[in-house]
């Protein structure tokens, strides 16, 4: 004859309700961290490195432009003197504009392949 005091394998486990609530809260907190906080940290790092790279690249392009401008102004002798003093600025502007257009076009090609 079976003993009625022992729980059978088909009976649901008897866990206190406060314990279930605590486990549910812990499960939800772990899930939120896994699905939101961790990806946001990765995204923040990605954005930080992207901004730092863009600033350094922009700073380098500005310095390169100023260097080319000074090169044209000092090493061309009297070519860009008087009425032609604006020409080095126009040349540097055109070179930077062309470099920007090439970069923009190359960026579009890479996106089309991806």
C-alpha cells in the first residue's frame, strides 16, 4: 500500500511563493542585462572609437591641407604673388574637395558590396 505522506513524481514541486518571485526577478534582471546592457556597452565602445578616429582623421586632413597651402605659397617663387595670391587657396580647396569626393564614392562602393 503506498504511503500518502510522500510526494509522487507527478506532483508539482512545492516552492514558497516569495522564493518564486525572487527567482523570477533575478531571471528578468539577468535577461535585461544580457539583452540590453551588454550590447549597449559594445555599441558605446564602437561609437567612441569611431568618433576618435573621425576626429583624428579630420585633424590630419586639416594639417595636410595647411601644409600643402604653405608649400604652394613658399616654394613656387613669385608665381602666386600679387593678383594670383588667391590661387594656392583655390588649389588646396579643389584638392581637398576631390579627396572628399573620392572618399565618399569609395564609401558608397563598399556599402553596395556589403
